[in-house]
C-alpha cells in the first residue's frame, strides 16, 4: 500500500494533482478541501496522505492533506454501504471534517446532502450507519464537549477504519492511555495494534 507521497507538483487541477516523485508522475485524485489547503503550484513540493483503491477496471490513488481527511474517506468507503470513493470525495469536497462530524453527531442530514452528488437518502444512510452501526458519533460528540483527548479520538477513528469494532478500539485505547496518558495518536494506534 502507498501510505503517502512527497514530491514536486507537475500539474494541479482542483480535482487532481500530478506529483513528480523521483521521476515518476503519480496522478492523485484530491477533494477540494485538500486542494484549497495545499494551494498546489507547479514546482512546489507537497506531501499527500494517500489511499490506493483497486477496482476491477481501474487503480486510483486518492490524496489528502491530513490523516483526519483520509480517515473520514476510509470510514465512508469501508463502513457505509453504497458509498464509493467518488461519493466520499464529494462529501469531503463539500465540507470540512469538523462540519461533517458535527452533522453526523446532530443527525443533520441536510448539511451532508448539500455535497454535490449526495442526495437526501445517501445522507440519511451515512448518518444512520455512522451513528448506529459504527457508533462513532458518540466519540465525536464527546470530543466536541472536550471529554476525550484529540489523540484518543483520532486513534479511535483510525482503529475503526482499520476494522476494529468501536468497543474493542475503546478498550485498547483505554489500556494504552492508562500506561501512557500523554501518548500521541500514532503511538496510541501502534500500542493498541500490538495488544
């Protein structure tokens, strides 16, 4: 798997960036939020967190400015039925990660439905499945209220995206935080995976 790319921008369009990495040009599909955050110009060096998606008829590399954006993308693609990469990119292009989390926590279907190509039924399914099936909305709500640390919340999101059930992820994170309360998200994830 390709986890990230660091290279020189060869071409930049609002929905894709071509990165020259050691003489190889990688075309990376990006949401508008990433494009706006990076404001890529030809000749500029950038680093993109990536997700390599393989389908029967295509192999596509998706890029993100932050781990949090990539985490939401993976959550939508892997955990919400009927959501593919194009819809996940549309959601991220239509709103910031914090707005998306807030919409899920408050069951604000209208906000999610405003993303291009995301209708009311798809938005309802996103809210329903993330709130009930995956259960992440309670974590996001606690995070908004300052109950959980940002590192623990990010680690939980990453572990759920990797296939952990939320209850298992919380238990593993609690065990790690008990031993090392000042651990960052990366350290929490590594230690939780070792358990």
